[in-house]
């Protein structure tokens, strides 16, 4: 179970979270998000627990409690959502170009190889392809 922990104090360490959540069951992962430039805590983290029921017990017990001087917010972590629809994945910049099946192009592909030098000449800026 993935658990979101917010409003963390800058002094809170991953060991502090591991200890707090470990009282409710097996903790399999702990991650506090940090600013890339400064390395300082962003005030939020995630805790992974092996058993869902233990995770729910930790959420209920720890939400709103004080940890290093701050009332932490604890809730079930949300899954990452892909906001693209199926239609969007087939449209847009360059979409579908790599998915073309050369067999569908028939003899055109074979003949295009010989015509490219004349039809696609860009004034000497490259080989026969462009």
C-alpha cells in the first residue's frame, strides 16, 4: 500500500517516518521528496507498507498527529493517472509514423528509394534521404 504523508517538517528524516509507520506493520519503502537544487525537504513523502490493513491502521492513527513539531497529513497515495485518452495517443506530433507497416505501402516504398535524390533534394544539405 502506498501512503502519502504531507506537511512534514524540514527536520523529518526517512528514518523518522519508518519508525512512526513501523509501529503499525512492515514498512517496505520510505521516500521524502527533496528539492533538486538545494536538497531540502519539499514537506511531503511516501511510505510503502506491505499489508493494506496495516497501512489503513497507520493512516487512521497518524493523520493529524504531531511529528517533529508539525501536524502531518496522512492519506492513501493515489495512483499516477494518465490523462491522455486512447484517441490522443494516436494523434499529435509524429504519432503513428513509427507504427506504419511497410507491407501496406506496397511497391511505392521500393520505387521511392530510387526517386529520393530528385524529389527530396534540399540543395546539398545532406545525403540522398533528405
